[in-house]
C-alpha cells in the first residue's frame, strides 16, 4: 500500500516532466528552423536585391535562376517569396501562387519570425494530401537596414534531421529523468514507510494515552467503565462480576510531607502491586488521585480476594529511603446481584467505600441500608446537577449574635432550591443524596463562591461580619479541599478571616488524618473552623485539643429542651466550660425562646443562633434586617414576638 501510494506522485511528476520535455524539444526544433531560415535569407535571398527593391517588383531572370538553384537544395523542401501584403510572388515549385495571403506572412512582415510544425502539402494551393513533417518559417527580408523590409521569405525545412538531433538530447533527458524519478521513488518509499511506521506508533500511543493513566500506565476511568460494561454483559449469578473502588487513607500526608514526586512514586508502586496480584482477565485501573478501581471476574470469594489486595497495598513501601505504611478503604459490589447498570454499580461501590473509610472497616460490600437512594431521589439528583448550572439554587442566611450585647458576628449560609415545578425545595430533600456522590463537591464549591460574593457586596459597616459554610465529610476527605477553599477566597477577593468552615464531628472521625491536614491548612490561611453539632460524644477530647478549631456549636437537641431536661442542661454547661478551657468560642444553635436564651446567658455561652433571633432569609432581607433600628438584642421586634417552633433536623449544605 505504501509503495502504491508513493508511486502515484512520482508517476504524476514523471508525466508532467515528460510533457514539459516534449514541449521543450518542439520549441528547440522551431528555434533551429528559425535559425536556418535566417541563414538562407541573409546569404541566399537578400543579396539578390542589392538595390533594396521590393520583391513585388518584376524579378529579373538572374534573380529567378538564383532562387531556383537555392530552392533545389536538399535541405529545403519548399521556398517562396511573398510581398509585404502576404501574396506569393515567387514559388520554387509553383505551388501556392493562387492561395490567399497567410496571416503568418503578414505577422512576420511587421514583426519577428513566425515558425510552426506542419506537413508539406502537395498541390499549388497548399491543400490536398500531406507530405513529410516540416518546420514552416516566415521571416521578413531586409535590405541592409532592418527597418527597410522588402518582402517575406516562406521556407519549409525538413523536421526529421532537426528532430533527430533534438530527440537525441531528449532521450538523454528521459534517461536521466527515469533515473532521478526512480531514486526519488525509492527515497519517498523509504520515507513513507518510516513515517507510516511512526504515525502508526503515534496513533497507537495516543490511543493508549486516551484510555490509560500516564503515571501508572493502568487503564483510566474511561476504559474501566467500558470494561465493566463488557463484563456485565457476561455476568451470571453462577459467575458474578465484582467491581471495587479502593481509596488510600492519609495519602495527602505523603504529598504534603515528601512532595508530589514521591507521592507519584508511591502511587506507581501501589499500582504495580495491584496489577501483578490480579489475573490477566481482571482489570485494575486508576480512577483519579489516590483512587483505584478493580474488576474481578469469576471470583469465588470476592471479599477474601479484596482483603488480599488490601494487604498488598498496606504493606510497607520505601520512598526516598523512608519506610511508609498506608491503609486503604475498599467498597465493592457484586453483579448482577447488586445491579446491572455500570453507573449505578460504581456509585454503590463508592458508597460502600466511604462506609469502609468512616468505620475503618477495611473492606465493605454495598448494602442498600447504607444508601439513601430511591428512584425519586435519583431523578432529583439528576435535576440538581443541571440546577446548579441553571442558577436555580439560592442561599438564605441565618444570623449568629453575641448573647452578651446582641451584636451580630456572622451568619450561616443555607442552600435552597427554587425548583421550576416543585417550588422551593429544602436541603433535606437533596443534600443527603448529593453527599453520596461527587456532586457534593460541585455544590460545595457553588455555595462557597456565592456566599463569598455576597459577603463582598454587603454595605459599609459590615466588614466585620463573617459567613459560615457547612462542609460534608466527603468534601473534607478530598485531598484538594483546602486548596479549593483558598482558591474561592482569592477569586472573590475576600479576606480568609471572614469565612467560617463548619465541620461535623462525623466528618472529623471519618478520616482523622486527612481532616486534620485540611483544617491545619485552612487555619494557616486564616479561615476559622467550627465543630458543628458538638456533643454527640464521637470526638475524643485529646483529638479535639490537637485540632486547629476556633468554635464549638452545641447540638440543638441539647439546647432546645435544656430548661426541662436536667441532663441536657448539664451537657450544655459542660460544653461551654470545655470550650472556654480550650480557648474556643461556644455557639448554641436552636435558640427559640427568651427563657432558653437566658439559660444560655447564665451558663456563659458566647453566641446564639436560632428562630428567636431570625429565620434564614435571602441576602436582601438580611441586609434590611441588619439595618432595622427596631432590632434589639440581636433580633427584630417582629421576630421577638414570634412563638417558638419545633426544632427541625439540620442538613449540611456542602
């Protein structure tokens, strides 16, 4: 194929050059004819007219005899004299005497020589059967001075001798052309084969890159998805397919401590271990960051196989001379028992992986009880993905005020969904489902960006106010979480001191090392950290004392009935004392009555938040509320008259 393709341009070039050479040969033949005609005119004809008389005057006998002898020369096929009007006045063979004037003769009479290839005609009128090929030349006859023209010489010269001489050179050119084109063809063939091989290799390499991770050479998420779909087509209950997601714990610590290049070396080594410890028919892929995917076909005991892979990962690795030990969390599904749709199965394996990470249980199989999904919520989450881009989400803000003087210190951002059909959708309808997908990261980024822009646009006198944004355990566990928060601050141009990140105790214990690293980075940047819903008893005091935390928020379940439940009142007082001993501000949420507010003041609590002060409201209403002169003690007169309402479960925004 390469040879045929390479030959085509060579043949085209050869044909073009051959035609050009042939045309050049004819041009040379005509030039040679013109040269011979000039020689005949200057040596044989013009000397016969020394007086410079026009040839149209009567020719003398001497002139006729001389012209006849000249015409009988074997190198001349035909000789004629024409006047300046183009009429034949003398012909060596008496032909053409009655023919009309030739336009070539008229052209030559006033210009330069005219030559063309023709055939010699037999009769007197230049008609009839044709004879030998000839060069027909018309040349002006001059009498001494080139400007003094006395007639036109019409001469026919045999083309064969001229052609033979020119053809000899042409044959040499054809030979050289053939040799040159042959060499060119061979060169092009070699180049074509070499380039073809290189292009095939490049195409193959690009195809490999499109489906493989450049660091580990493992299949990437795209190829993993396709192989999972292919495996599901063959899956049967007797030969199930296992899809697992493996996430490394504390990998961010390696990157932060030893640098990304050592982190990459660690990932490459773990990828190699996974690859060599699985069968050729299985698939190991890097899905991104420190997350790997595994497809096992026909595994008789999937959990045992995955525990073995986990042990392989958890073995000590030496990086830059340092022995490192990492743990991993594995979530998996078994198809078709757990489903037969690739996206659903990957989502469920991801849910199981986060359960394993939160419970520190190593390997966990998906269980429907772990999952908040149902058909309606799945549809809602699909709409939510579009709603973020369509601008259907809005933020409402609830103030937090100092109990001592009622001064507003901050406000908490709470997301709402203005659904075009369902109306205003509250977060407890979509946040729990979003928290089990990567959509929670997109939602958290949107809340951060919007809240910071709102803070920046607030009027004068509000520079000291901060905004609090809730962050889920899933978002906090992402290696780039703190970087994303800092990037949002930079884009908005808002000081880090005006942002409070609220983290639940559950988020802290899900991945303590990664959570601690993220909070330390935020603290170093100036962002304040608040432990939300504190008092559930999940965080050890030793762990809490080592965290860069600025604020504790007492869970509303203790605040709401602290006046009627002595145990809850004791918990509130203990949390206040603990916070103050750790140099932390203490916030009580769920404050809905003056009596509860008084109890908190007596306990020494610093800040209150709840319906007694104000309900969550859009930014415009918040600014009007802040500017209301009737607002006393951190609340407006209208909100002060509002009756307490039943506490509702709080749902995180990110």
